[in-house]
C-alpha cells in the first residue's frame, strides 16, 4: 500500500489529468441533465396551464355562445317575446364570456392561436352588437326586424365566431402532442446521461486502479498465514 503514498511524478500528472477529465465530464453531464429536468418541468406545466385549462375554457365559451343562440333561435316559438329571465341570462352569460376570454388570453399562445383568437374576438364583438340590436327591436316590438337580424347577420356571425372557437379547440391537442414529444426527448436524454455517468465513473475507477498498479495487487491470491 506504500504505492498510494509514493506516486511517481509521471503517474501523478496522469492521475490529475484523469481527475480533471472525470470532474469535467460529470459537471457537463449534470448541467445538461439539469437543463433537461427544467425542460421536462416546463413542458408538464405548460401542458396543464396552457393546454388543459384553456381547453376547458374554450368548451365553456362554446357552451355559453350556444345557450345564447338558442334563446334567439327559439324566440319565434314564443311570438318573439323574451322573458326577463332570458334577458338576465344573456347579460350574465356575456359577463362570463368576457371573464373567461380575459383568462384565456393570459395563457401561452402559439402563432395560429393568436390569429384565430383575434378573429374570434372581432366576430364576438360584432355578434354582441347585433345581439344588442335584436334586443332593442324586441323591446320596441319590431319583431320583423328582429327576426331578420336573427336569421341573417346574427346566425352568420354566430357560425363564424363558433368556427374560430372550434379551431382554437383543435389546436390544443396538436400542441399537446408536441409538448409530449419534447418531454419524451428530454426524458430519453436524461436517461442516457444517467447511464453515461455510471459508465464514466466505472471507467475512471479502472483507470485509476491501473495507474496506481493496484489491479495486480487486488488480483493476487491472498497469502496464507500460519500460527507459530
């Protein structure tokens, strides 16, 4: 074991070089693995906050729009008389739509989502303006004008608004699949780095043993000791 305390200068330099390379490889691997873990965490957070939650918000917006449209579509069945309950419901639903839309806009949006969201907001604003006109004419008993607005501009704007909303809903799983692909890639890279660190540690141990001449020492048979 004296060899451990009397390493030759040449071996000492090699040992220092091996140690330096070992710690450099480990440090690089740790930095890359840490970056991958951050990416995995980011992908999972985005999958929940920017995909699952917005998907439920889009569903809620679609439900509210359809409920309002049904009220107007069924007015002819009630001789175009709208009840105070329906008026209050329309007002509350508009408030809910604006609230959900404001929350949806705070999520991370891809380029196509930004485009369809802008078109959705434009059509929604126009639809709400027509809605206000319809309610005005109903209040003033201009039932014929209200019916024309419902069957023409109102229905057209509803369909256009709903089309952009449907496209926003379709984008959610598309981007979700991309996030899952990124997660699998990062996870696979982290697994490779894990095995790389194990391999480099084992190789380093073998090199150090060979450098110090301890391989032969370890492989030598144990001496038998006899009692006097």
